[in-house]
């Protein structure tokens, strides 16, 4: 396989992951795990509840958050798939009852893409001669849906569960080793480093500047830390 072919295949896989919901679930899962568990841990620590309470709250937050994220992603992607399936079922009816209409739409699409009128007409006619080819081409070119990549509810759910738990480990880990101010600082520091890495990877994958993505994620973590720790101190004092 040539280098150009490898790049094209990689782009196709990345696009498929995005449409299927796995990439979105992964990003949301790890980010939510980092931020929400850190906030929970710092709020309880700020209230002066003791290391045992912080650990218990963190572990409960990890489990509850991972299950909630997985369930939410499964329902979301499942609904998306069912909606796409409804659209594709209607498209099947059009292929059966009005193939000429879809052939005309494909011809217009090919012309818009830059083909000459004669080439667009010939290509559309060739595709329309076979129902399955007409269905597949119309789904992609006219409707904008790839029937083979509708999304996977289980991929989204499992990705969310695993990566939420992984993200939650960063703020929780220091509390399993130490406690007090050292644990607070270590929890923020470890979560900040993880946030820098996640933000940088997401920025790189989307073609944006890596420092911008990394620092944006870090700023969210630091702001969340200050607000929740302060709230814990305030309500703990009250």
C-alpha cells in the first residue's frame, strides 16, 4: 500500500470513528472523569471531611459517573442509529418506487462536484441501473449517511465507561496513597498533567494548535478546582 493510500485509509477510519460515536464518547468520557471526579474530591476535601470520606466520595463518583456516561452514550447513539435507519428505510422505498428521481439527484450531485454534464449523466445512469448501487450511492451522496457506519451503541458505551474510569483515576490516585494538603496538591497536579495530555491529543487530532488545546483544558481544570474547593471550604465552615 502506498503512502497516499495509507493516509487515505487512516482518514477514513478516523471519520468512521467520529460518525460511529466512539471518538466522541472517548473524549467526553476521559474529560468528564478528570473534571467531575476532581471537583467531587476537592469539594469533600475542602469541607474538611477527612481522607476516608474523600476516598469514598471519589470511588463512588468514579463508579456512578462511569455507569451514567455509559448508559447515556448507549441511549444517545442507539437513538441516532434508529433515526438513521428510519431515513434509510424511506430511501429504500424511493429506490423501489422512484428510481429516476434519485438518479436525477445523483446527477445534480456529480455536477456540483465538478463533473461535466455528460459524465455526470452517464455516471448517474450507470449507478441507477442497479437498485443496491443506487441505494448505497444515494445514501452517501444525497442523504449524507453511510449505511455501513451508522454508529455502535456498545462501542460508545464501553468507551465512555472505560475512559471515564481512567480519567477519574488521576484525581483519585493521590488520595489512595496520602492525604491532606499533599493529596490536594497532588490531585490537582496529576489531573492538570492528564488534562494537558488529553487537550493536546484532541487538538492535534483536529488539526488545531497543540498548546492551545492543552492550555484550554488545563484552564478548565484549574478553574473547576478553585470553584469546587472554595465551595467545599465555605459549606464545610457553615
